[in-house]
C-alpha cells in the first residue's frame, strides 16, 4: 500500500537539515547478528540503542532512509503520556500496574533529554507544552487531568493557565484555558532521528538504508529475514514498522489502521512576529477530538498540523484547508505564505492503546495512535528489556487487548471514518 521512496519527502524538516543526511549503504550480503530490527524510526532506533548498550550485536534495515517515516515528519511535540491516556491501563492493570506505566512515561521523558545531551544531538529542543481547550465545556478535561495526574499518578507539575493569562503564551482568542506541562516540549524530529542513528552507529549498530524486508521466517532458534540482496539470520527480530508495515506481517498489521495526518510550515516570520504569536515558545495542541497542534521553529516559522484521512488519499486542497485552520487560531497570519505542506501516517489501534508484544522470537511495538515521541522511547526500553530476558514491563502492555479491525483495512477505515465524522460533529457543536 505504501511506496517508500529512496529519499525524504519534501518537508520543512528534510529541507532544514540537508547537511546531516548521511547516505547509508543498502544490504548486499548475508549477515548474522543477535537482533535484527526492521524500521529506522524512533522505535527501531531506541530499541537498537538500548540493546547495543547492553552488549548485543544489532542491525537495522530500513526500506527508505533513517527517519523517513513518521519519526522524521511529525509535529515534534514531546507530550508525556500515551494517546489513550491512563484509563485503559488502569482498567487492565489496576492502579499499581498503571502507576508502573506512568513511571515508564516519566522515565522516557527524561531519557529523551538525557540522550540529547549525552549524544550531543542538536535538534532544537525547547521545553514546555500547552494543552488547550477550545470549548468552555472542555476546560474541565484539563482540570480533571491535572487532578488525576497529581492524585493518582503522583505528577504535580501541571500548571493551569486561565484565559486571562493565556496572552502570555498564545496570541489568540480561540482558547478558553490551558494546562502547561514543563516536561513536554518540542524538537526537530528528523534531526533527532538522525542523531539517534549516529549514536547507535557509534555503539556498533549497523544501519542499512534502502533495504526493505520482503518477508521473514521464524523458527525455534531464531529468524531469517529476506531482502532483495541479502539475508539476515538473527536470534530475535523486532518489527518497528509503524503504519508502514503493510504486507510484511498481516497478523500484526491487522491490529492497526494507517491514518494520514498533515502539516504546513509558513515562510520564516520576523523574530518579533514569531515571538508575538507564541511568547513563551511552548508547543501547543488542543483537546478537540480532531486536534490542531502548532509550534515555532528555530528559524521563526509557524508549524501547524491537523486534519486526517482514513481513505489513503490526500485531502483535496490540503494546503488551503490547513491554512484556514491556522487562520482560525492566528487570523493575523492572513498574508503569510505557506512554504511547505506534507503528511505522514499514524498507526491507530481500535481502542487507541499501544500494541507491544512478542510471539516466540518476534517482538513488535506499534499502535502509537498519533502520539509517539515519548511512547516510542518507552517501547524501545520495554522491547530491549524483554529481549534481554526481563518481560516485566512488556507484560504491562500485553495485558491490553488490541483486537484486529473487523473486515481488515478497508472496512476498518470505513468504520473509523464514520466514527470520526461523529466526533468532528461533536467538536463542532
Ligand atoms: C504528521 C505527523 C505528526 C505527528 N505529530 C506528532 C507529535 O507532534 N508528537 C508525537 O508524539 N507524535 C507525533 N506523531 C506520531 C509519531 O511521529 C509516531 O508515533 C512515531 O514517529 C512512530 O515511530 P516509529 O519508529 O514506530 O515509526 P516510523 O517513524 O514511521 O518508522 C517506521 C519505519 O519502518 C520502515 N519500514 C516499514 N516497513 C518496512 C520493511 N518492510 N522493511 C524495512 N523498513 C520498513 C519505514 O520505512 C519507516 O521508516 C505524528 C505523526 C505524523 C505522521
């Protein structure tokens, strides 16, 4: 379904870090390693880093280039937590188990900062994320979460910002209130992925670009992965393919639906104009079901994301549609040109819960459901621990039930499209 290209798509991110895009060779021989990972996005890279740090020999094969998928195209918003929030974890694991998941999230938010510092990844890290309410009745979602985070999960850092104080952060009338998470933030996602890859290679991880896994066989001793030019034999296999898994493993793929989501970047604004829009420089996302998210870049552009598509087709008039959404927030940008438009796919599960698992020697992590910078870091730790023989954390995730979409991708997409139309209407009213 997805054709990977041999180069990055035309995004602001690819255009703003050309010098860092190292060409890596494709696999042209047979190799043997402890662990082979398919997919060089954050999930694959974090898993590789953790395994290499534990002394394993690891290789990653990537159908396109490092960070070509969602990891090199996303909004760059660091938002501690999973897309489904905590209720599904609490329902499946009770409060003690859910607390362990929350701790993993907190650890991941710290690990991201630690890795950026330790591996010296220049990725424009900026601290702070604002979660906003467009509708008055949804302000309660913010205050409820602030209360739950403090009293159930022991996280008391969230700060409520009433409408009267919002001009200190966002120059827009659209929002009724916000919740500031100082552990949130934003970064340049492709620079970050490229930095993680460099760090992994320094630890001995071999990464092959333009090397698509065409299939694999698992047996009692390990796995064999086929590519066009070479074969890999490994004790363990990690599927880190996200929405792009396609036909590689129909069983795993059946539990996720690829959903298109899109972004625009304005031309550079003056530094003063940019600061006026978002004086505190925090990343912002709203709490509508079909959400808008935005932030500034280092070169003073506004990056604005939103919209989604379940049909596999890019929405008509995408740039203008997103521009109109942006103008609802910042009408003062009416004369500002849009310099880039791009999109990517997220991997949603039916209940929006993450899908991490193992079957014999095959491990996977997917189902980030649109919210992956922090959760993929959790996944990398959990999978690496499991491969090293400790499944304690993996079991927290396998306790979640992620059913296959009924009727596969086509019918599943239809159900989701109908469901989303309903939620869009609810957002509207
Ligand atoms: C437009 C957009 C905006 C987003 N915004 C945010 C945000 O602001 N904050 C946030 O937290 N999350 C966001 N996300 C989600 C986040 O980017 C993802 O959850 C995360 O990057 C997933 O990482 P991954 O490594 O699992 O997958 P990916 O980064 O997609 O990597 C999977 C890789 O596997 C490769 N692959 C697949 N099949 C094969 C095969 N057969 N052989 C070899 N390689 C293969 C693909 O080429 C791809 O490079 C956004 C996503 C999109 C698309």
